[in-house]
C-alpha cells in the first residue's frame, strides 16, 4: 500500500497519513518532499486558476 503525505496548513508540518483534521490538511502528495513544497504548489496553482478564469472572462 502506498503512503500518502499531507501538509498541515496550521503547523507547517509534513504528516504521513491523515493525522490532522481535513480542514488543516493539503494533499495528498506522493512524497514527504513534495508535501513540504505544498505552499509553493498551492500558490502556483492559484495563479494558474486565476489566469484561466481571467482568460475565460475575456
């Protein structure tokens, strides 16, 4: 069975499995290293979605 990793938005910690409540978690990620980059990934995806929304509004 493959282990999922999560980023705890409240503490900034990487967690193995669903340790924290869902509203405090971002993920799942396939590795602890990827989960540690969650804030960067979230920021990039948010920018991408905003650009896509803006393009649709034109």
